[in-house]
């Protein structure tokens, strides 16, 4: 499978390293993104149905930007019905951009033309232009630093992440 999608092995290894499990599972039910589903701190992947491997980073982003308590409820009946919120959706997009940069993957791996309600080009343009929509949410969650705060605290600014998972 990894030879078919050259960036997939690097993606899976990264997710496992940061504490998000990747579990191969036959997904019988239809899922929001083909071949992917979320469980407690887990991304389930059905490689036979996976259409866009970069979607794995976006789905992992949902787990990463939510609290650890909520992350452990993902994919269960205990998870809030309105999860992810619109703010968490935006934060997950920006998180997946940072992950792609960290892994030295093409941004189009995550922001492919068939995703993001046909706004992939717009998102790529904004993020590459350092218009980081959602950055205040990632800062508030303690995951990264904007330029001003990074200068004050002598830290590296986004897209470098201070940590990958919200507490």
C-alpha cells in the first residue's frame, strides 16, 4: 500500500509518534471521507476505500486540536453531536498544513482539488502567503506561537508547532 502512495508511510509514522493511533480496519459503513473514520485517539483507515491519503492528516488534525478528554471520546456515542465545531474545523485545516510542512510533504497532498468544498486553491494561497486563518485558535490551545508571541517568548513561530496534541 505504501508504495502506491509514497507519502503515506511518513504520515502514518508521524501520527503514531505524536500519539494518534492509525488502525487498519474494514469500514463497512459509508464515511464522511472515503476510507477514513475516527475513534478514540485513533484514525481508522480502510486502504481499499481510501481515496485521498492526505485526508488522513486532516482527520488527525481534528483529534489533535480537541481536548484530550474529547479526543478519547471521538467516534463514540459519548462525543458531542456538534463535534467538530466550525472553529475546530478551521484549526484542523491549519494543523494539517503545519503537519505537511513539518513532514516536507507537498501542500496539495492534504489540500487536494477535490476537498475543502472546492476551496483548496484558496486555502493553499492563504496559508502559503502566511495568512493563517485559525492561528489564534491554535495559539489559544497552546499548540503554537504567532509571530509576535514567538518573538516575545523566543520561540519559533507557526508553522512550527510547540506541540502536536492539545492537553
